[in-house]
């Protein structure tokens, strides 16, 4: 949690909130949940099935995502359905995935270059 001294600092407060959102999303299990929810609303049991997590673990992470405004819940009878609150979350998720793929491809090319053109130690 971000804490500042007296006064309001727009930039500090914004970046603090931004950092908190990034921390919320920077968890492999929460990313699996987002991946499961990317196209449709799902019940907790379907999220558990899609992610391979236990119900208790999925519920814990869903609670965190809900408290940070990333997902919303809807109750229907004895079932709770979750969905992503804003499609831009998936767009950001996809953008980061694209960057990761590009970085990994660049690293792979660098390794290939080293293998093809080893440095002569003499």
C-alpha cells in the first residue's frame, strides 16, 4: 500500500495506484484466471476447471481481483459468476504477451548467432 506524507501529489498518487494494479496482475495464478475469463463470464467451478487450481485458491485470488476492481461477481442462485470489469485489462494482458514473445524471439536469435558464430578464444 502506498503512503505519502502531507499533501496531494497527483503524479505520486497515480503511479502508486498504477503500481498496485500491476502488482495485482503480476501473479501467475491471477493471470490464469484472467486467461479463463478473457472471452466470457464463468462460474467459480468453471474457473477451477479451466485453471487447475483448487476452489479455495481460486476463490482467494478472485477475491483479490474483485477488491482491486479487475473482476466483478454476479450471483445466480447458489452459484457466483465472475467476469472482467474492463476489456482493456485483456488488451493490456495481450500487449504484455506480445512484448514477451518479441523479447524471447530476440533472445533466441542471439543464442542462434552465438551457436552459429562461436567466438574464437585464441
